[in-house]
C-alpha cells in the first residue's frame, strides 16, 4: 500500500498556477482534456486506488474526490487550453 503525502499533492496542484502563467506568457497551449482528468495525477491515482479501498465508505472521502474532480474541471477552463483531437 502506497502512502500519500497530502502536503506534496496540494503543492503539486498549486504549481498549476505557475504552469498556466508560463503557458500564457509564452503563448503556449495546454491540453484541457488531460488537465480535466482527475485520475491521472498522483493524488487522483491514490484517490481511485488505495484511498478508495481504505476510506471509500467515509463521507469525507466522497467529498475529497468530488472537490478534486472540480479542481481539475475548473483548471481545464483556464484560457489558453485546447482540447487535443486524435
């Protein structure tokens, strides 16, 4: 079972602000489809893996998953993001 460093996970998500600013300054685009996925970052993998097994029955777990997904959805709306088509 993998332990989750929640402080580090919060820091990683806070770093998105820097990525957004950098992309805007450099006039780069980021893939909104990737940013929107809440199960690809380290926290999301943990939430949908070990955390679900350990804490899935808790109301706070459901709230955490919901808020984490909302963060990713909002982050994907930041101007300068495009959805990549395959």
